């Protein structure tokens, strides 16, 4: 299972947001072995970027673990609106 989390944040906060997420990703990878990626739309729209956190191969208890780590950062102070969370599974897992 993979988790995709996307949200919007002011373009002028991009460096600070990136730093917060990458530090969190380092902890996640070390503690869980989950593969992490951070993506951002190339162009800002109305002064905002859309960001995407990608977590590949998440364990069952990942939501709680991620929530705890997010709470230890300033990440939520950069986000405008909500963090949208979607989980996807590989099609070969459907059998």
C-alpha cells in the first residue's frame, strides 16, 4: 500500500516547508523503512504551490506513526487548508 498526501502552501514558504518534510522523511525512513518522496508542482498558482508527500510500502500502523511525527514539526503551520490523504494499492494485490 502507498499513501499520497497533498496540500497547498505559500510559494514563499517553499524552502522552510521542504526542510520540515525532508527531516520528517529521514525519521520515517530510519524508524519504519518506508520509502518517502516529496514532490511539488513546478509553477505556483496565485502564490501557492501544491505539494505531494509519497510513502511507499506503508505498514498498517503508519497513519498513527506519521501523525505523531507531523505533530513534532512545524509543517502544519505552512499548510493552507487541509492535507488530503489517499491510499492506493498495486493492482496485483487485488487478486
